[in-house]
C-alpha cells in the first residue's frame, strides 16, 4: 500500500510540470537530446569511427533516449510523490525536493547509459573516454540545475498561491541565479578558450573540428541557459 499521505481540502493543488510548464519541459528535453547527440557526432568524427552506420544508429538512439528520459524526469517524480504532508511551505518544499531528487536520478541514469553507448565511438581510447566522461558529467550537472530552477519556480508559485511570498527574497534569489549563470558561463568559456589556445600552439591537426564542437556546444548551452532564465523571470513576474 502507498505510504503517501492523502490530500486534504485545505492543501491547494500543486500543478505538475506537464500541467503548467509544458513549454519548458518540451524545450529542455529537446535541447538536451540535441546536446547529447552533438557530442556523439563529435566523437564519431574526431575518432574516425570505422562503422559509420553503427555510429549513426547509436547517436540516433541516444537522441531519442535522452529526449524521453528528460520527459520522464519531469513526469514521473510528480506521479510518485503526489501530495505534501501538509500545506505549510516547508512541507511543500520537501515534496518538491523529492521531485528534484527523483528527476536527478533519472538524468544520471540516462547519462550513464549514454556513456556506455558512446564508448564505442571512442574506439576505447582512454584519452577520448576521459573527455567523454568529463563532458557528460557537465551535461548531467546542467540537467540537474534545470530541474533545480523548475523547483524554485514551482515553490514560488505555491508561495504566491497561499499569499506567503516575500518579494524581496525572490528578487535577491532571481538576481543571484542570474549572477551565477553569468559567472559559470564566463568560467566555462574561459577554460575552453585556454584549451583551444593550447591546441593551436601545439598545431593540433583537428583544431578546426574541436573548435566547431567547443563553440557550437558552448553557444547551445549559453542559449539554453538564457532561455531558461528568461522563462523563470516570466513565471516569477506573472504572479
């Protein structure tokens, strides 16, 4: 039998992500699917994977798998943990945190599966496998961060619903998220530029391909971050 507490009349309904934030869910799922697939294309080209048909099939599987895994990470947690223990904000926050933990677990499992599939594209080269693991780890962290942003928006929406919001704290939190986004973007771009400069100095034969990959995925990640931040401001400001 389920141990979930039964909903009571005085606890307002907390919309699921698919009920209220469908656009964000679909955008995030598609963007991460593209991000994971691009990584597979890069390793196929950079490692000279011999069987391109198999490589293409693996990338296609990863795209579809990642898309539906992210959809599941938004849909499944709210079906497992449906009701808070009470109507107090900390109790609702506990429920939303349970959603985040479950969502993060799904993202991490998907990333582990992708790692296993993409090892074929590295031709089992240890340096390539290390870079693959590093990139996928970053993508998984960013994916969990997107779910964290959703948690914040859903919690703020509940506070507005029960008239317990603190606008000053929300403004500070939103500004803090913006500063963190800018700092992390600048840090990652700086590290990538330093890496490319080192490859250029060494006359790396695949500098062009690596540069396209680095700047392409960097622009995609930056665009995703800006879009997610603008989305969260829109929802916070609409209340």
